[in-house]
């Protein structure tokens, strides 16, 4: 389907632009949601912020466009799911299958 935008009025162009922007947002959210489904709350994940070493932590919450990760140092990060990966060298918990994560005291 081809649209000849040269024949559209200003109002029609604005309407078309709004529809395009809405569709692009929807597609972006779907990609983020699809990537989020690769992980679940409680999973160990890692990511690398610009100019910093790789951070490892636990995914604690899904947000609209990001997930919240609490690092092993107790820092909270909101991270786009596309930056997450499962760590190769996840720290082993002393008790085996325990869900307890040590947090640092302030």
C-alpha cells in the first residue's frame, strides 16, 4: 500500500504522523517486553554500564520499559532488558538453592 503524502493536507499529515509515532512506540514496547520474558524476578543477571565494569545482581522488578536490578553491592539500577544477560560466573550461594541474597548495610 503506497501513500502519496504530497496530496495530504496538513491535518492529515499530522494525523498520519501521530499514528506512525504510536505504532513505533508500540513496536518498541513489544521488543522490550519480549526481551523481559527471557528473565524472571529473582534471576541473576549482569550488565555493563558505560565506563564501568560489569555489574552482577538480581532482577527484582519489571517496570514499563526497564527492569530493576539490585547489584551484589546493594545498588539499585533500572536497566533496559536489551542490556541484560545471564552471568557466566554467577556467584554460588552457600546454602545451595537458597533465595537469600546478602545486601550491604548503609
